[in-house]
């Protein structure tokens, strides 16, 4: 049934920077790609597709930059259509890596050859073979060539043609044959049968790769089962980012393989933190019920489940746990408590669990304070009140050189007066604006402080327990800028403010954020 | 490999009201359960597990109520531990249905028998057989009995024992044997092999059911493959709701089976609307990249994908589409446009696509207005500007008996003055409060209008295009109440307000919401 081979290990080839990035609402720039790249190195992936260098100058520059900083043991790959321009551009970008790869592709499904490429199968085969030969020739003996038959999952009717094409590209020098389920249309068993057929047909020196999409929610299963069907290179993405419903989720594949006894070559304890960071960087929130990393998946709400979880707490295996969540760096598992041994992800989870917003950098900043609190007088596991108090002091009341003392608004609602102290000296600053935030930012310009507002939101806190006099919680993300009309730059800070008065919550958030940038 | 039988059809047994509900942060009351129940009938499921009647009086009452209103052809089931009290309570609740079922269960995995039940396998078998016999006896020849081996997916080591237990419960009268992957730990093929073994061992009159969870992201695949392995009853949940990472997602299973040529006995065109409604009712947002129903899964962002999508637009099959999205009632597919033929889900998707918040009921209220606009002078497909203008007029400026004319605030920030017209008559109302929302709600009490604030939030609109003078958009959910200190009741309304000034945005939202409840 399966071609399991005990000496074989999965090879994780990450496509977040290419397939993931191309599907983002705000694709990453060079700096942002580097941040993700470094996280992939921390995770210990074996291959990274750094981009589609033909897409834009920015993507070319990013590919080149990442190839130059790549460690010796990681394959660095760029995507190219089966055309000379793309192939040459990928090579120019990735040749700086110790283990460069050109990844070229063409669609081989009857539907796509006819309707999108508008070419005959013979023409497609010729183009594929020529492209692989060109890769080999520009690379001059260095690196490896990967060929993908786009829409492979839709090649049931013409699989014999596709295998024939594979023989051609392997003869032309392809080292890796990638089988993409470009659009998920059927079910894993149908795809895996095709993978097995290809694996049997090609010489053993050829690496079989699978690249699956999640249109029907079965990408993880298809990739996992394909591994047991003979595919070694698994193309996955952080947080399952990618076109439409995404690419295959790396974390799910890694945990399933580990649970099935396979030797997973990843630093899996980095998974949980990576998921939180990538969610922020991609501006794609983690679904609360996302397997392994969702905020809600460690909760047990029914009595029967709570009983089972309690009776197996502390055991390596839990009655209602798929994994020991320490395996992915989510140390607290079924229930959370902060002790001096807890890290920033524990802070992050506990505070989110209390219904309050926080980012991972804020959690990291708060952790030493909580650690100290837990150690003081052997207090041990902190109570929720202790943690809420710390949040109040360290996040909602940031101390710094700019002190907010009060404000008032003129009845005409256009002019606001702010009493502040700047580096210990009192000022009464007037500011006009369309509202208090705008007015406050104009007011502090009078003492030479220039800021740029990136994002703003406000929510009601604890609304269920009150009538209509609830706390408002504001979140303001800002950056400094050099002067009026200047280009904002440097670090970003998030200021949070809480008040019964929605206006004051905004002003407090603004002052907290400004102090984080000023101190 | 598979035991496909062309005359066999999948039987959809829905567990949203039981497994889904027990995992909610705010479990549903009787009214809310009825709302979901009716939606399940619209979808045309074959069986509904209405609750765990032993859990609480409320859940018992809901089970009884839904059993009484059930149509003749739908199986109505309640869950019972293998104990007399639970079994009797289920029967009292479900006996009113034309096709009642008791669903009883006990754990059969070595780990759970030892650590949670703390019973020997022989004791577990005895308890299971007795429970099924008791079901048969209380039911007096009516209905059907379903037995579940909880943690079946973790019974690889003792499968022979479990099959022996199944023979016992079948002899005692079980009609359906359910195989739950209570916690997803391995991979689909391992589970399906076990399903096939059970299916071969039991007499053909016994229905094999599967009930899978999504801990590693493979629940859909496991259920789909189990169907081809001999399971007929598929236990799924709306939106994949359920403990931890959820139960099997009904929509994904239905679409995968349909794509594989199976005869899916559901009104699949209700899926998209159901997903949006259930997300609101469960207070669990739809992940933007959720297969089939996520807001982002119909977008194509890379040039290659956009080209393929454009070349296959209007075809039944698309280059980058898993399904023709009309199949699930998402009529617009790859690209959205409002015409006189478009319904409320189109309005919902277009407005969300423009970055504005809206609920399905708001979209339904806006649809006739847009339809008329589209028909006027043969305008056809509306432009984004037309839709934004309609949103502005109908949602951000609700006309009604209470007119907001202006307000001012005292420099002491505690007293607000509101100029309003109530049923055409002008009033100047003063209100005190912790902020403008609070003050405004107190102010209108002076003309006899009492409201209860349920939820409040504010966000910045279009922030990326401006410096820091952006629009604020407030959302206020409220209900009426009979007087001071009265219990709020009746319909809920969402008021939205937009203004450059964050305070005015709140006040406008409040007046819009109040008018929706007053008119």
C-alpha cells in the first residue's frame, strides 16, 4: 500500500515567500521577506523558494539578497515560467547561494493546455524539455533543477502523457519532479495513487515533490499521504498562507508525520511562536479554531471533555489532546498558568485568554516584569488579578518623558487643550483637528514631536457585565517622523488606552504609544 | 481499495447542535438552537443530533422542543452516556419525533479505559451492551439506536476487542455503529483501514458512521475517504464547529463528494448563506482563507493566476477554481458585480470586499435598494461608487422618527447637549455620562426612549491613504428596554456611524441604531 522506507526523511521545502507572498493583500518588501526568511532558518527547513524574481524589481532584489545571506546547507530556489527571461533572472538572483535551484514549470492538464496555454501536448512537452535544458546550461553544473507539472492533480485523464513528459525533462537534467495539486478538486486517495504511479515510473535518483492547495480543506492530508506514497520533498507554507484557501500548512504536516513516527527535520518547538509572528507580518489573523495554533484549540468546554482532560493532565498523552503542545513550543497545553519558567508565548496566550489584546513583542516586554513578580516571595503561579494589574501598569500606563495630565475641549468641538509635561516641564498645548487624536498630534508638534498614525481602533471592554457604561479600550499604532510633512520611519509602537470615556481612552492610548517611541 | 457501491448515498448526520454547541463560548439557548435547526432543515440533512439532554434543563427543553417540531423524514437524535439516567432523559426528549434515535457511547481505547474510565475492557463491553439493550427497551420498538466507540481512532492496538464489542452491541440491538476520531492523532489512511475492517466484520444491515475531529487539519479528508471505505453516515458540523479545532466541516465534505461524482443529498446552494449566518450566531468569525466560504478564497492576486482566471471566466470549470461557486450559493465566483439578479450574499461580499463592515441582515435590507438602482435606466452592473453611496445613505444615515441635529460638550467633559427632533418636534436634551455614548443614552431617556447597549467598537477607515485625519467608523449594537432598570428585549439593531471626528462617529452610530429600532 505504501512505499515506506525507514531511512527516508521528509524534506521541507517552504513556499511562504513565493506562493504565500503572492497571495497577500500587502506583499512583503525586502526587509519583511528577510524577517520571514530568518524565521524559516530558525525552524530549520531544508529548502526555501525565495520568490518569483520575474514578477518585479523588488522581488528580484529580495531573491538576490536572500540568496546572498543563505546558510550553506539550505537550498535556495526561485520560480520561473518555462521561458528564457524568467530562467535567466532566477539564476542571476539565486546563483549567490551555496545550493541554488531554478524551479521551472508549465501546466500539463488537458483543461489548462487547451484553455490557458492554448498549446498542444506535444508543444507543451517540447517547451518543458527546452526550459529544463536551458536551466542546466545557464547553471553551468552548479545547483539543482526542479520541474513542476502545474495542475498535476487535474491530469487523471492524461497521466501517461505527463509521465512521458517527466521522462523527457529528467533526461534534460531535472533533479526534482514536483507534483502540484494546484487546485484541490477531488480527494487525497486519487492524488496519492497518481503520485505512486509517477514515483514508480521515474528513476530513484529523481526526488518526488508534492505541492498541494487547500481548496476543499484536504491539503494537509494529501501531502501527508503523498509522503507515504513516495514523495519526499513536501512543499508547505507557514500558517498555510497561499493563493485562495492557501498552501499546505507546515505545522499540521510536521505534527502528523511526527505522530506517525517519522523523523521530522524541523525545530518544531519554534512552531507556535512562528505562527503568531507570521500572522502579524502577513496581516492574516490566526483562525481561533486553527489546528494546533488557534487560540481556542486548547479549551475544553463540555463536562465530559473537562473530566478527561483533568484526569490526564500532566501525562505525555492527554485524553483530548492530539499532541503534547510543548512539542510546538506552546508550553502550557490544556491549561495556562504563568510561573517564573513561563516565556513570552505564555504571556501572550494568558492575556488573550483574559480577553485583552496584546502582540508578541508586547508580551515579550511584559515577561520579565511578570517573572520578577512570580519570583518575589515565592509567589509561584500568578493569579489572573496579578496579570491584569501588570497589564494595567506596563501597557496601559507607559511611563516616559511625555506625561499626560489632562485635557478639555471647547464647546465648538474643534479646539482641544492638553496639559502635558515634557521632560518634566509643564506645557499647555492647544491643538485643532477633526477629533481628539488629530488635535493631540497637532498639539505635541508645538513642542517639536512629530508622529505618524498608522492604525487606530477602539473596542468596548467587558461589555456583558454592565449596562452601557463600559470601558473603552483604544489601540493606536504609530511611528515618528522628522518634522511636518516628513517621511515617517523607524520603529512602530502600539499604544493602548483604557477609560470609561471613549475620548480619554484615545488620548491615553496616544500618549502611551508616544512614550514608547520617546523613551 | 474502496468498497464503492453506486447505489449508496451519503447520509448527513449533523452534530452542530450537540458537539458544536458544547464547544461554544456562549452556548445556544432554545430560541437560538431553533434558528440553527431550521437552517439545517433548509440544507436538507438526514439526521440531527439535537443535544445532550442530560447536560442541563435548558438542553433537555431544547431537545424536546426540536423533536416536537421535526419533520417526518429527519432522524432526531440525543446523546447519552452509557448510563440509565442519560438514556431515559434522551428518550423523554426525542420520543416526540417521527424518527427518534438514542445515541449512546463509551470510550474503548486502551488509554481512556485505563486513565479516564478506570475500567477493564470486559467491564466496558458489559456496560456498552447493557446500555444498548436499555435503549431498545425504553424505546419499545420505535426509532433507532446508535452506539459510538469513543476514541475509536486510538484503538489500533485493540481493534479486535472493539470489533468483538461491536458484535455484542449489534446483537443487543444497535442499528448504527459510529466510529469517532475523537482526537485526530495519525493520518487518514490509518483510520480508513480500521473503518474498512469494521465494515467487513459487521452485518450489512448495520450502518457504519464516522465522526472525525480536526486536531491536525485532516478531518475532511478522513471523513471523505471513510465514505469510500464503507462508512455511509457522515457526522459533520456547520462551519466545522466543535471541540478544539472543531468537528468535520459539512461544506467541505459535501463539495468533495460532489466533485468525486457522488450524489450528495443536500441543498448545497444554501451553504454559503448558512456559513455567514452560523458564524454570526456562534460568534465565531469565518477565517478569511476558509475553504469555499472564506472572504479571501475567491481572490486571485498573482499575475499568472489572474490570467488563468480571466481566460476561463464564465466556463463551468475555472483554471483556479475548485468548484463553480454557484453550487454553494456564492453566485459571483471569481469576481463580483452587483446586477438586478444579485441577492443579499452578493451585497454582503461586495461590501466586505470594499473594506466595509456589514452583516447578512443589513445586506438583505440593502439589496432591494441596489436592485432598484441597477434597474433604473438600464444601469446594469453597479459601480463601486454606486454601492458606496447606497451604503452611505441606507446604513450610515438611517432615517427615522429620531433626528440628530447636533451636539456640544461642556469644557468639564461631563455634560453633553444634544439637539434632536423626535417625531418632528425639536428638543434640546442634556445628558451626563462617562462619555458621549453614555451621555446620549441618558439624554434620550428624557423623551421616554430606553435602550440597552450590547456591543460597541470603532475602527479607522481608509487609514493608509491619509496622514492622521482619517474617518472613524463606529458600530453599536443595541436593543430597546421598557424603562429605567428594565430588562432589554426584542430585536437587536446595529447602528453604524462615520465621521472625521471619533466622538461624532459614535453619536451618529447611536442615532442610526436607535432609528432602526424605532421606525
